[in-house]
């Protein structure tokens, strides 16, 4: 009997695995055509300076709308893009699109702040990313400050020589680097002193428990102090409630980003919100004119 159950369990697992593999293959095939079919979009979320309430940066977040399946989240398709190698082409599209938007906003005097894009390890492992970024900026006569690059901490202590070379090259070309999801990777903090980074993004999982959970407050405070002691800016991700903002203000956090200010939104919606003017710091503006 035990043997039978084992057999059934085995069959169950293989069926489950087959289904997962099939879904992955299907998603990959859909993703392969997504760019040519104009199914990809960049949405933008403001980063606000706590002391002034000014928008000091905008993060570009990739959105995929499939005609039959609707919106597919980056959490689902980015890993597939990374494993299939499609991230190279998609990443180039993101760089080009972000630069187009930055050039457009600068040209019309809407926003002069950096547009931050997210980079995966797979993009840096492939050769040529610094050149791709340089060309994208050059073609639109943009300065290096027009873009900011967000990477998770594991990328900063990769053994891969291509990754190390790419990071050094990007920095020497004047691109600002930000550490994304700080505090969630298994990290050897040595890279913080080796590399001239611009900012540290405190992971949302810590901000989530602020100010109710003492541990989250202690960790958040420690990250802010460490960042500032190293001459970097600290930004809190996932700020949703005024209580969180209040504590971050007390802790002297430099910047904030989250639904409290605005969810990621299409460029036009963000622009409409900017045109309304008013204060971003402390004043919940979420939802106003922004979809997401
Ligand atoms: P991330 O870079 O850490 O982005 C932050 C995520 O938190 C985004 O999810 C954003 O929509 C969400 N978020 C922002 N404010 C709040 C808030 O107040 N509360 C909550 N609960 N969430 C908030 P999204 O857009 O689903 O992106 C997920 C991840 O996918 C990103 O995490 C990033 O790692 C990756 N990703 C997105 N776009 C790109 C891209 O163009 N290239 C690459 N390589 N990865 C990307
Ligand atoms: Mg990010
Ligand atoms: Mg993050
Ligand atoms: Mg993330």
C-alpha cells in the first residue's frame, strides 16, 4: 500500500511539474512577442524628498498587458525573462523607453529628475550593457544623471567578472547606482565601502511593520544611520500610511516612495498629478489621477 501511495504521489508531482513547465513555456512564448506587439509599458512612481516634499526621482516599473491574459505582473514574468535570456532584449527596450521619457520630460520642462530603472543580474552578466546605456543616453543627448540604476544587493558581490566590470564601468560613466530591496539578501556589507553608490532603498518588508513593530523600527533606523554615515541617501520603499511617514521623518530618512504618494502610473497620469502641484510630503496624494 505504501508503495502505491508513493507511486501516486510520484505521479501527482510529475503532473504538477509538467503543468508548471508547460505554463512557463507558454509564458515564455508569449513574452517573446510582447515587445513587437506593443504589449509592454513603463509606469512611473515618484520618489519624494522628506524634507522638501519635492519629487526628486521617478522609478520606472515594467508593465505587460497581454490581449487574452490581461495584466501579468513583473513578479511573474521577470524571472521567466531572466531564465530564458529574453531579459537582454526586454531590458534594452526598458532602457530606450526610459530614456525617451526622460528626454521628453526634460524637453518640455516637466521633470528634470533621474528616471530609475531596475536591472537584473542576468543583464549585467551579458556583455555590453554599459555601452547599450551609453548609446541610449547619447542618442537623446541625455546626461548620465538622467538615469539611475537599481540593483539588488546580491549583484554587488557577484563573482562574475562581467558583472564586476559592468558595475565599475557604469560608475565611471557617471551613472548613479541604488541598492534595491536592501536588507533582504544575505549580504556582506563590505561592498558598501568599496563602491561609490548613491542610495540605499530600505526594503518594503521592514517599512510594512513601521511604526508598530519595534524590530522593524530598529532595523529601519539602523539602515538610515548606516546609509547616511557612508554618505549615501536612504529611501524607504512601500510607504502606505501617514504613521509610517511620521516615523520615517523622525528617523531622518531622506526619501520616500509608495502608495501614500502615488502608485506606479502611466506617464500621462503622473504628469497630470504633477501639474496639480501641491505638496507630496505628508499629504496623501495616492490614487489621484493615477491608475494602478
Ligand atoms: P522593486 O524594484 O523593488 O519595485 C517595488 C515594487 O513595489 C513594485 O512592484 C511597486 O509597484 C511596488 N510598490 C510601490 N509602492 C508600494 C506600496 O506602497 N506598497 C506595496 N505593497 N507595493 C508598492 P512591481 O511593479 O510589481 O515590480 C516588482 C519587481 O519587479 C520590482 O521590484 C523589480 O525587482 C522588478 N521589475 C519591475 N520592472 C522591472 C524592469 O524593468 N526590469 C527588471 N529587471 N526588473 C523589473
Ligand atoms: Mg526597484
Ligand atoms: Mg525594491
Ligand atoms: Mg524587488
